[in-house]
C-alpha cells in the first residue's frame, strides 16, 4: 500500500494568512524550484500578483505557464544563482516578498541534499530592509530510509539527530538558528504538515517571517 495524504492547500493558506498579517500587498513570489507548479506552487496564484519560477528543466515551461497564470518561467540553475549571489536584482525589480524553496527531497543534482547546502547561502535570496516570508521544506521522517544511506547520513549531520525521525521542534530550531547565524531577523514562524505517507507525518513546510 502506498497511501499519501497531501496538505499543500493548508500550506499555501498559511502563507496567505501570514502575508496578510505581516506584509504589504501586492504579494510577489519567487520560487527557486518551479517544476510545473502543479503540486504546490499553484496554491499561490489566487493571492499573488506575480510568481517568478526558476527551473532547470525547460520542458516544464509550458505546463508551468498553464498552471501559473501569473507566472514567469526562467530556465536556470537556481542553486548556482544563489551561490553566485545573483538573486538581488530579481528581488528588487519584481518587488519580491515571498521566497519559496520547494527543492527536490533526498539527493539531487549530484551532491545536493534537501535544502542543506542552500541554507548556508540563504541570505542571498532574502530581500533587504523589508519583511518577507521564506517557505522551506522540512522532512521529518523519510520513508524507505534503507534505500537512501548517504541521505540519512547527511540528515544526521545537519539535524545533529539520528536522521530517520527527527524531533520536529529541534528540526525547526536547526533552521531558525541557521537564519539567525546569518543575521536575518525572525518575526514569526509556523511549521505546517505538508504530506503524510502511510499515516506517518514525514514532510512539513516551515514558513518564516523574516526581515533581511
Ligand atoms: C519538488 S519539484 C518542484 C515542484 C513544484 N514547485 C510544484 O509545485 O509542482 C523540484 C524541481 O526542482 C527542479 N530543480 C532541481 N535542481 C534545480 C536547480 N539547481 N535549479 C533549478 N531547478 C532545479 C527539478 O527539475 C524539479 O522540477
């Protein structure tokens, strides 16, 4: 049996609620991992003015433009762009105040794991001198861990835990501490369940209201 329950709607509704409380409209989104937008990013369409989506795979452009009617698809390697500190222009030009990082889970692009390496450079995608909302994936309990030895090892290092079933509060603190280390001011945050797998809450999103 492979039963998944998705709560993506609750995730984007939480962002909308936080945006109304803390940000000045219009709400403009930058998604570093756009895909076709069909799973989660489409949940921003109804309450945002513009969504800029970065995606490596050009073949997803047509589907993205169909799903994200207020979207702009940019084919690029967003991790390289982040590490080269090339996002500030977009943040200013498009008046971005919601930054979403819907990275692939597990290992991808060679030696990348979840958002672990991205977190070291996160300041490069936070708008300066304003409030914004950062949306992050947080995997609590990977399923089929036996198939992913290296990933689990990297999770143990990142969370300083066993990597298989991390404590949610401690995992949230790991992310919050990494933001604070980069002198990003935290105004509020929420962890929201995104998906269950066979009844297990394996995957959350962490929404952080920040001031860069
Ligand atoms: C989890 S999916 C995104 C799902 C999408 N946000 C949605 O709501 O449907 C991750 C996407 O990241 C893309 N990707 C992986 N590495 C990337 C990179 N370095 N730069 C840009 N996109 C990348 C993959 O091609 C994949 O489409």
